[in-house]
C-alpha cells in the first residue's frame, strides 16, 4: 500500500483534501497536493465548511504524479493549473471550468490510461493558456466529447471518435482535429 504524504504547503485539510486559501474576502480555496497526497477515488466538493464559514472550491493545482484512480470535480472549479500530469484515470471536467493551464503550466499530460475525455456543455468558453505547453501531450485519448468554445489550437493525436456539443461554434483545436479525421 502507498502511504499518503501531506503536501508541503496547505492552509487546511477537510475530508482528506488539502486546500490553500485564495481569498478570505471571497471565501475561495485551491486544491493542492501532488504525489501520494491522494489515492483511490477523490471527490472535490463544490464548497467546504470550515470554522463556521463556507468556502467555494474554485481552483485545482494538484494531482501530479498521483496514484488516484478517479477524480470527480466540483461545479465551482473554474481553473485547473499545472494539474493532472501523470494521473492515469481522470475522465471528465465539469462545465464550470473556464481556464486550463497558466503560463508554463501543463495539464493532463502523460496520462497513460486516459482514453476518454469529456468537457461537458457550457455557455462560457474554456481558455487554454499557452498551447505550446501542449495540454494532453502523451495522453492517448480515443474518445472525445467537447461541449464548449475555446480560444486556442491544440492537438489530440490519437483520437478516434469525437463528438461536438451543440453550443460549440468556435474552437481552433477541434476544427483542426476534425480536418485531420476527415
């Protein structure tokens, strides 16, 4: 068995999930912790109750080199930064996510067993920052559902089946991919 290891920096832990405080005024938190901080199936809540205060969980910066088998992400998460690299089994992110990756951040790279990726339908476009960092690099996604507009071109090298949501009208990465499949 793998022994869980606490992350070096965190402000609070609730239900075995480590958080950093983003803003006390806005009552927002970031999920933190890589490596063996998490195992098995992880559920990131929409909100966390701590010392009689409700905090929204809005950001994830965690799960790199992690042995988790699945992660269900709460609906208040809007940003995923430098996360889910070498994390094998994540299958979907909710429609509330608006941003993936910051400058020099990698997301969803080297996830050897991630064969299905679902970006749920949503009205807000997703912003993928710095596509040169290649989100999804070395991740063999075979089945892809893309339900949101996006701002950047990027590549899904091994996709075999793609479904596009009805709200998608602009997304250079998906347009390029459709050209490769036809």
